[in-house]
C-alpha cells in the first residue's frame, strides 16, 4: 500500500466482512479511526493492538452515537465509510431480512447527523465536507447489465430485497439527502471470503452521474473477495487523494 498522509476515518458496519477488512487496513496505515459498533467486544483485540482506534457503542439509527462516531479530535472526520449491510435469511424461496431498509435508513441517519454537526453544532470539518464512501452492489445499474447473464436470477429475484435496499441507499446519496456532497459509490460483484489477490487483479469500471460525463465499459465478473474490495477502498479513497472517483459509481470485480 502507498504511504498515506494520516487522516481521520469514521467507519460504519466495521464488525464484519468488508467493513472489518477496511478497518484493519486503515489502522495498519496509521489513520485515526472511529467506528460505531453495537457490540464493541467484537473489536476488543484490535482496540488493544491499535491506540488509533476508538469505538462508539450504539446503533446505526441513533443520532447521538452517529455524531460521536463522526467526530474525531473535535472535528468531523475526513472520510466516512459505510459498509452497513443487511443480515439476510431465507424467506420462502427468496432471501429477505427482518430489517429490509437498513442501508437506506442507515445512510439517511448518517447524512442527517452529519448535517446537524455542520449546521447546528458548528463542528469544523474538512474543506468541502468529508468524502463519503458507500458499499453498494452490482446488478442495480440503470445504465445496462453489469453482471453475468447467469447471475441475473440470483440478483434480480432471490436477492431482490437486499438489492432494492442498496438501490434506495444510492438514490439517497446521489439525488436525495446526500446531493451535492463528495461521495464514491462502490459496487462490487458477488462478495466472497477468499484471500486478497492484490489490486493488480481487480478490474475497475465507472459510471458517472453528471450530464456528459465519460463512462467505462462495465467490468463484468462473477466474484470478488471482501479483502480486495476493502483494499481498493482504503488505498484509493483513504490513502490516496481519491478525487478521481468522486461522483462516480465504481464497479469492482476479479
């Protein structure tokens, strides 16, 4: 990984999967990281190892806990990463959830808490506001197919509930409460628990939202490891400047 300038990072959804992998990489890179966790004990070994980790106990819908997570050293974090995901279970023949709107509602809570810190509490932050990185998914693009044909039944039918939630989350960030902010939308293909293959093995393509913006041909693939998605997020959006990705949805796949 590149040698970054130390930054402050707030992470939501940091106790498992991609969020946990991103947390570990950000800590190893020397960034000061504050996370929201309903069960802080899940991160006890990391908090012992890294003095640059701060844990706030709470829920993604608790404004006070979100504000505490976003505020580091009396300033709003430089970068906000949300890897909040849905806990899914079989409901009949499809995957569903007891909390089918968690990504959409969690994003709205983060954005409203951020706005409150800026406008009501007058907490200083980075110029232009923090960069917000959201973990989304392939299979929900309005610009055309970005998944293999063989994955269409899985994505559009069996996983329609979590993917509809991700779609609403994107709309909230792009054209809703997050409109006008600095954001990067990360759309990985189907996530696996495999080991990292390294950034050189990650294929990347982008969509843009502004009129007339240049887009890539979609990078279509079946799978990518959570480790490599986290590696891309931390390297490109935290360690590096990250401006080249702002206002874009970024597809990642092997």
